C-alpha cells in the first residue's frame, strides 16, 4: 500500500520491506444496473516497498509489486452467450509517494501521505481460446494518492499501524486482443472513478503482519464497433481483501 505503514521503519530507521501477500479478488461488470459478470478467487503477490530519501520532516518512498492468480468466471461471451470458465490475471503495481513525519514523543502519531501510482494487469479469459469465448485484456490505471498513516507504539519493539488512502483516478485505458474472423485489437477508455485502499497491522521487531482492503471502480467506456458487434467495457467494480507478511531491513 502506498504510505508504507512505516511505524517500525520510522522508529528504528529500517527503510525496506520485502513482503508476500494472499488476496481474495472479486470483479463484477454491470449493464444498466444488471450484473452480467462475476469473477471470484484467490491471487498471490510479492513486492518491495521502502524509503529512498529521508528529508527529516518528510520522506520519499517507492513501492513495486507483482500479482498472479486464476479466478472463477461466471458471465457471458462477447456474443451474449452464458459462460462459466476461468480468468487468469497477471498484474504489476508501481507507486511513488511522500510521507510527512514530524518528530514526536507521543504514543500515537498521524502522518499525511501524498503520492501517485499506477497499475497494469493482463486479464485472460478462458485461456484466450476463441472457441470458448476467450480473449485478452490489458488494463492500465494511473491514480493519485491522498491519505494518512496512524501509528501507535505498544512496546519498545512493537507498534500498531493503519493507513487509509483515497485514490482519485487520473487516467484509464484498456487494450483488447480478440480473434473473430481476423485478429482484432483496439483500445477503450473506461470512465474514471475514485477508489480506496486501507491497511492495518502489527510490526514486531523485523516482521510485519497486516490485513488490507482495496477497491477498483470504472464507469462505462466508449464504444468500438467490431462487426457485427459493438464492443465496450461495462461499468466495472473490483474488491481485493487479504493478508500480508513482510520482513524489514
């Protein structure tokens, strides 16, 4: 998560965390208020995050993460036929942010967070097999980050922390590769909607445990004609909930 939850890092000066995460991913699509698709299943990820520059009153941080998984698909093909299959995901995340840290002896401290981030993921339906209604989607989203970190020391070597990040959308685009009579590739522009991310956990010595929740949200895209169909990305919503464990150094 952007903000890094740097309770332990701030207290002792460690600047890097290597972590693994297990998440439950849900994706839904809607047309005129009716749900036409639901995907649900586990994904796993690894990442690294940390402070790259310390300017005393504020700190500059980076995060890089990768995620992979295969989830259940319950929806329909582009031609409108009901379909149940699998959807494969491969995703990347990169973020840069600043964290305002004022020296304090208080047991509880609040630090503002400001940053920018980007996610890119490939969504492969039905292993990309056309006879099963499969094809590939490539999603790119760029977003701002505005939030805060709360940290609370409960022992000399242990702290509780929580982050809440509001993410206004800056840019969205989606790339499609579909095999009909010939291979068809095109881009669409899903509508920009804000999203949220929260994380809370416990840092003990050089180990950090946390749980997290994240939203994804896009309004309906523009239309691209793929004869005899009109292709567009419906209103789409995603939710990610899971747990994470990391090692600090």
